[in-house]
C-alpha cells in the first residue's frame, strides 16, 4: 500500500494519519515551509523545521501548536518515521521523508538545487517514491549560476545610482528578500519594506546570520533611498509610494524573467532570472539522485514534465494540488488590507 | 553583437518613447559604423535575405539538444517565439566570439547557395560561441522580424539627436534606396544617395474644433466649406523629376501608395499638394477601416491593392512653380489648384469638393448627412486665410458631427500616469453577448476629477482580481462611450474594434443589464461597410 494518497484536503499518509501541507484544516499538518500556499491557518498541530516555527507563528498566528525537527532529526508517528532534509528553497524549507516497514517516500515541497547562501543547501534523499514540484519543468528554463545573476543586479544598481535613479527590487517578503539581502550586501545600504523587516527580525532572532538592513520609515529621505537598494514585496509594485521616489526603476527577480514575453508583460524596468525553484536540469538531477521508482509531479508544467519522465523510463503521474498559487494568495490578502485602510 | 543584443533588450523593456530614444542615441554614439547601418536597415524592414529556413534551425536544435519534438512544441508555446525557444534550449556556449553584428550578417550572406551540411556546421558553431541573448538575436537575423516597437519616426528622431542633422532630411535618406552592404553610416544619414533638397515638406496647417455656433464666424460668404475626410493627412511633393509622399506623422510613405505614382508624369516640378490619403473606389470614399488594411505595411500585394484601393483628396497647394505659395489667400490657392488638378477626372487624385451653401442653416442640414459619404463632418476655412504652420486659432475650424455612442459596463480598471498616477483612471468596457460580457474598448478620458475619485473608490472597494497593475471589478458602473468609427478586428475577442473611444458620460441612471449588446455593434458595423 502506498505511503501517501492525494485527497481533497491535501497529501495524506494513512498509515501515520497525518497530512503534508494540507489546504483544508486537519488534525496534524507536516509543513515543508512557510509560504502561504503550503501552510494555512486552522490545523490543530503543525510539525515543521525549527526555523520555520517562528516564521509561521509570525505570519499566521502566535497560538499555533508547533512541534519542530532539525534537518536529519526524526520522530515516529503511528509507526511512520518522519524526518526532514534540506530543500534549499527558502530558510527552513524541508523535504519530508516518510519511512514505514522499509518503504520510503519523500515529499519535497518546493526546492532548488543551487546553494543560495542563506537556505541550507538541497540534499538528495534516496527513496522509493518522490513528490516533485514542476514550476519550471520545461527545458527552456535553465538558470545561470546565481553569482552571474547577482553581478548583473549589482551593475544595474550602480548604473542606477550614477544616473540618479532609485533601484527598487521586487521580492517576496519570505525567501527571495533574504536571499537578495545576503548576496547583495556590501557598500551600498539596503532598505527594506516593513513586511520584510518584520520577517528579518524573526529570522535573526532564530539565530540566522542575516546582513544588516535598514527598515524604511518616513524619516528616510528620497535622496538616501536613491543611493541605496530598496527591496519591497510584490504588492507594493504599483504603489504611490514607489512612484513618488526620485526616478524609480523596478527590477523583478523571478525565474519567469528568463522569457521575454513574461518580462514584457510584467512591464518592469529590468528582469533578472533568479528563482527559488529548481530549473529543468535541477529537477532532472534531483529526481535521478533519489533513485525513485515512482515520481508524483505537482504544481507547474505537470503534464509535460510527467510525460518526459515516463518516456525516459521513470514512472510518473501528474497530481493536482493547490500549491503554486502563492502569488494570488498574497495579493488577495494584501488587497483586502489595502481596502480596509482606505 | 553584444551591444546590439543589449540595445534590443533596452528597447523591449521600456514602453516610454524617451527611454527608447535614449537607448538608440546611446547605441549610435558608441556602436561600430557598419553595425549602425545594419541596425537602421533591420529596423526599417530592409532585412537581409534568409539563407536558411527556420524549419531547419528548429530541426538542428532538436537534434543537438535531443529534445523530443512534442517537448519542443510545449516549450515554444510557453515562450512564444521560435528564435528565443531555440536560444534557451541550447546548452551554454563553450566558446566566445567578438564578431560584430555586420560580420555575422556578412557571414550569413556568404552561406547563400551553400549545401545544408555547410550551413549546419556554421550555425552549430555560431550557437556554440554566442550567449543566450545573442543567440536569440542571431536566430532572428535568420528567421524573423524585430518587433520591438521602434517606428521609423522614433529611429529618425534618435538619429537626428545623435547627429544634429535635420530629422526630415534623415527620414528622406533612410527611406530612400540604399544597399546596407555598401553604404557607410555617414553617407546614409547625410543622404549622399538621395537629393534631400527635393523632398522637403512643409509643416501642415491644422484646425481647431469649432466650439460655438457657426453663426459666430460671421457671413458664410467669407468661408470655404469642405467635407472633413477621415484618412491619413498627406503631402505630395514633386521637385526635379522626383515624387515624394509624406504622411502627417512626417513619415515618407511614397512606396506604400503606388496608385499615386503616376503623378510624377502629370505634376510640373516645384509643386507641393496638401490632402488626405483615403480608401477610394469609383470616386467614393470608403471607410477608414478599409484604408487601415493599407497602412504601415512594408510590402503590398496585389490583393491588398484590389481590396483597398486608395486615392488622394487634394485640399490645398503650398508650392507652385517652385515658389512658396502659402502666403497667398486660400481663394487664390484654390484657383491654381482647380487649374492643376481639376482635369484629372479619371484618376484617384480628386479635388476635395467645396460645399456651396447660401446659409449656415443649410450647411448645418447638410452636415448631418456626412456619415453617408464616410465624412466626419465639415471643415470651415476662411477664404482670405494664408496656409499657417501648425495649429492656429481663427482661420480654420473643424465642425465634426456627433460621434457614435454605446452604453457599456466597466470590467477592468488600471491606474493612470502623471497627475492621475494615484487613481484608477484607465478603464476597459464591455457589452453584453448573451450571458457573457465581452470587452469592446479601453478609454481613459472624459470624466471630471470628482467623478474619477468616485470611480476610484468604487474600484478599490469592488476589485475582484488583480493582474499586475490591472484590477477586475464587479460589472456595475455603466458609461456612455463615444467613438468615431467601427471596424472588423481579428485581434479583439469581440471581432470588432472601436475607433477613438472615450467616455462621454457616466450613466448613473443605468444598470448593467441595460447596456448595449454585441449584436447592436455588429449591426452598426454592417451598416458602415
């Protein structure tokens, strides 16, 4: 009998009676990471990585009942051994390894292969069945090394500073923002939006070594911001605040920026293909390294990626989930907040 | 090649004209002269001949990357561009090259007539020395067009800024006949290959809209009334045996309208005519949407010439017998014009008729029939007036008929720019099509500041979804949309497009179920064809 099944509420382990990243409230939710499409309000108990705990408490509620594991640690639940391994996606992101009577299944959540310097680097785990995302599961998505991308961002910033323009990078508060901060830190001060500063505080308190940034307050002048790097979450993109800065130029950091059509659609001033998801090569390498006999493909180019695996001798099935909708979720929430404040 | 790849990227990322011009100027300041000539050639549609079919490029890319054909198609449908799909699929280049743009073009040129094996070897080698974004450009050189929103006018403005030469002169130069393999950049922009003195156009005289009743203009006998035609304002220049057609956008469009080329044998030297380029059949003016089939094309085929024949309705004469004639009163200019053009009865060049009326009332009555002859109203020109440069109040007035209107509901809103940057001011409207709503127009002007604030607060309260800067809103607010014309359109879901749509007023008295239907618009479209 398979270790996991895909139900209306999410990925379910019958033998252990728990869910992984469920999207409806359940009794026991094993949580891969803190993005809103993977962890929701209303579960009775949460099990997540030590670093994810303060993040979800901050983002969802202080009252959550949370148990934690470090990478490599395990607990047994109804005879199922649950352990966590780094997924390299964001700080605290974990692949969940389940073992029951010699059968091993790994649910990877979101992951990337390249070491980004801030999330613990991805580690392949041998298993019989593997659940993989496929956000960028087409061969046109192959990332450049992050050093190259960060060099591009840095030279964009210094050009902007000389041309009296204000550099604004659009990045998710959790994950991309910290990755940018870690890799862009240097002589140029980094100014961050409140939502990012709040999460940074949580992360630093949890013991992560994050370079210093400056929280944006009304006291900071446009002139100071112009000489720095400004990082804001996507919801701020079309805000009046940005338009009022001195010659604002926006840069979007996302894997989608690999393709011209997406870049143009976003109408940003610059696009940098920098993703926290594995590229085509990364997905293939990760799957091969697991040695899995069966691969379940979730959110992304599921049909194409799954077909390719099947054609290449790896048994695979597409699975419909509610993952990969983070952007919409965040926007809706923020939209509601905006309306309230007006 | 790197510099050119960077230019393309800058042009693609910005939708501000000033940024694009700045990027072009910067390119022309630093690029290799031979490259610059090719950039002008590529941007004005002078493409080098394709030495290799794009199907072969695709085949070779599939072969060396061992991508299954279906996966290539999946990738292509996500990327939306063949050259780019290939560029992204290929493995990183193992070598580098410093070949400049012109060198690549010349190398490709030399492949012509070679066998497929030679071509393949060259292409694979090239792919292996170029970075992804350069590869994309390289593939485009072979198989595609650069659709990057650079009009001839924008290109000319950038060249004028960079070289401090006159823009009309540069326009003439680059629109002329030249061979990018041979000409130098300086020869090209200085127009060594053409006589730019010959083409010189005059600034157009433009009219203001009539705000008061025509009676306020005094006696009708002091005025010349003409139909106001809805086409492309143009100037025809004949000097020293050469003929030039300029559009109001100060673009040289001589090649686009072969129907008018016979004038080279008819008009004496030293003549400049002002008029309107229109779709014309049997001396009748056709709709603007017919004319549209002929606009902005780099080549014209026989079918287009047959389906949308054009003509030139002549308004005025600005130069006669090589003399600047603009200071002569209109009545004098008209006399000369009648002598010169009046005899061209069977040609597509037609003297725009003068409407003779005894009174303003009679004229007002006639004006109501404008639409039946595809005119958009009446022009009033003072008989004693000179031909002004640009827009000047007092001597020329346009007295347009009331626009068409449709009641539509707002379904999307987007924030404006400039003074209105903080408000949702750009709206998309829909009409009913059975149970569905189908978008028909986007408009942004016509509301008062107070109304804008009201709509803005509605949008913030009733946003359903967000796509980038656009909000989907509850279909509730009804507006009366005015427009000048209607045309079939494959690009719009509704199958038709409105011309110059704008908000006439907010119909607070109407509910969303009282708006017009798509069928109403289809009927209107039928009646105008």
